[in-house]
C-alpha cells in the first residue's frame, strides 16, 4: 500500500507548435516551474509536436500520438501554429489542421477569450484611453462546430473549367444550446449581461441560434439580461463603446473575428490568453490553453515575442482546470505589476518605458511573483 500523496500531480501536455510558439511556451514553462517550487503545484509535463513543426517531423500536422497524449493529460498548452513556408501545402497538411483537430478531439467547444485592458496599457490601444480604460469583457466563442468543420467542404472543377469552393455553416440545436448555456453560466459569475451575436437576418443558423438563446433565457437564466445583436453591428459596437458588453457569445467564425478585434482594444493581441473547455466527464474537464495570437513568423526566434498571453493562459488553467483561484489571481497581479513598473515588449512599447525581450519579460514576472508571494 503506497502512501497518500500530499498534493495532486497534474499531468500537463505541451505542444509549442510554430513561430513564436516555442518561445512563449518556454516562458510559461518557467512560470509553471515557479509554481512547482513555491506553491505546491506538482506537475508532470510531456511535450509533443503539432502544426508545421509536426509536419516537418512526422509528415503530418496532426499526429495521432499528439492527439492521444493530449487526451490523456489534465490540461493541454498550445503555442501557435502556421507559417509562410507551409502556405502552399495541400489543405490537409497545413499546420492549422493540427490546431483544429486537437480542439475537436478534446471536445473543447467553449472558447473563453477575455479582453481585459490593464490600466498601465490604456494608452497602448489604438482607441482613445477613455473608451478602453477599465475594459473587462469576455467573448465566448463556439469552437468545434460551424463553418470550420461543416461538410461538405472542398473545391471542385466545374464543366466550364472554373473552380467552385464550398464551406458549410452548420449547427445542431444541441451544439448551440451547450455553448449558450456555458455563456449564461459565465455571465452569472460576472455582471449578468449576455449579448448573443449572430446573423439571424441572413443565416438559418443565426435564426436557430437566436431561438435557442431566447428559450434558455426564459427557462433557465431569467436572472441574466440577454440581448441579441447582429454580428456586424457587434463588430462596430466593440470599437464604438466596448464597455457596454459583459459577455458576448457567438459562433466559431464570428468569434474568431470579434475576438481579434477585442484583442486590439486591450493594446495588443500579445496580451490575451484563452481557455477552451469541454463538457465535464466526472472529475475530468477537457481543457486546452492557448494564447490567442498566432505564430508571428516575422519575429520568431528573436526573443521579441510578448509572453504575457501565454503566461496568462496558465493563470486561466489554474482557475478553470485546477480551481486554484488565489494562485491564478497572484499571476494576474504579477503581470499587472510589471506593466505598472514600465516593462514592455515591442508590441506594447510606449515612449519612456523599459523595452525588454521575451525572456527578460518572463524573468521580471518571476521576480514580481517572488515579491508578491511573501
Ligand atoms: C484563432 C486562430 C485560428 C482560428 C487559426 C490559426 C486556425 O485564428 O485561434 O483564433 O481561426 O481559430
Ligand atoms: Mg483567430
């Protein structure tokens, strides 16, 4: 009979991917190391390839082994995928296939993309500071359905020689219901306001989406205020008056676009983490954490990338996968502190601030953790 462990051992799977993915993942690994030394956070991490890196190593961007190992972990961390050297590969070999498959395999349908404007960065946004200061909104993007995965999908050659390409936007009522329910539940923990964005004026999926939102509101979530907004108007309102929103729920494609837009409100897309969660199976909550920025091939390998989005993804993991709210808040606070102290990577650099690279930014965050933890 073995002794009871003093704390849980968390199984973490890391798949850094391409471009700046490996650098920002290194930063996150260092932060995890700090937590294991200082906060009783025991983890056992394994690493594997995805995207272009996996294509180079194994001939496929979505290796079965990566998928199996990811599914066996308590939490999965992904860096970024993609790069110009793989642009001309056939569709099923492109790096993005790896990302889409891992989301689908994990069943991670609820993609939480918070857009928070740190006070120290309110002048870094391209919008006026009064529009973005204090901004704290959450975009809940459906992640495993819609036009990303709908069939038929493909390109055919027509008898007259021209090509015809088709993507299919498709949602079942259960897919819509589970994402809107998740968004209502998250709104309940915040300011109890949910905006549901679709195009019910032109799309059948939009009509069904609105119907289900109304039904859930009436039957389960009357304490949350529900508004419907057309996705194009939502895009406009996000730059006109973003603070009118609390939680926005939307489909896969609109969520992709609106979350990039929301990211820019916060100063830089290099700041924003994301969590993608699946339906809880007993003790197990499928979860994938990734910065929302891409692989940024132009700055890859140069120690220029902002590691904050990736580091804050670990804060989301502490909060959602391991229910360690205080530890998550500590990390959020450490990031806020270094920003207040004037440390900036190139993407958020402002006059008079202290410009640092990926690894120095990570070191300052670790030092802030040391100071804040005592
Ligand atoms: C994102 C990205 C991905 C997406 C790409 C890289 C496939 O833009 O996570 O937002 O479109 O979902
Ligand atoms: Mg995107």
